[in-house]
C-alpha cells in the first residue's frame, strides 16, 4: 500500500477526545475507521458534493475492505490531520488511502485504506454515476 502524499491529499483536522481513549491512554484502535470516514466524506464535500447528496441520487458506497497500520499512538487532546486521497477508481469500485498525522510535530501515527463499491437503489453493483465520476476526476490521485 502506498502512502498518501501531502500535495495530493485532502486534510481534515480532528481532536482526540477523552472518550476516544482506552485504559492505556491511547486512542482506541476502532476510532481510526471513524476518522477515515470523516476524511473521506470531508474530502468529497470539499470537492463539491456531500455523501448525503450521493445517497439522495440513489447510490451507496459500502465498505468492502479496510486496513489500518498503527505506527504510533494518538493520545487525548492530540490534534490529528486526517489526510485522504483517491488511490484507485475501478469500473464499480474505488479505493481511498489515508494517513493520520499528529499536527504539532508532523509524526505519522497510522496509515490505511478503504475499498468501496457502488450500488444502485436495488443493491446491485454499478459503475460510478456520471456526476460522481466527474467529481472524482477533480480529486488528485497518486
């Protein structure tokens, strides 16, 4: 898996809340999937379309696969930059890659990916709708 590079990625900052931490004082591992979702939806919004608008048009993008490589822990009150980039656009699927970086020192804490498919209102896999494919063409890839 390649890494998201700064210039081609969308960045969205989140703060680790106390409720996000486990008994060891580190951000609970499951929160990274939530932060990936935040990065993905905010990247789409920044490019001109909310995920809600995609759903209102009758399309869904369920997660088919998710991976996360944890490198260093995030802790309470850390500000994290969630960097998101489109890595691949297939016939009926797409893959995003993520980097979770601590803002104060630029330390890479985790990297991951999610793979999605497009479904029509009947739940059948379909090509990305034209409006969405156009939106994604504006997203830098690496």
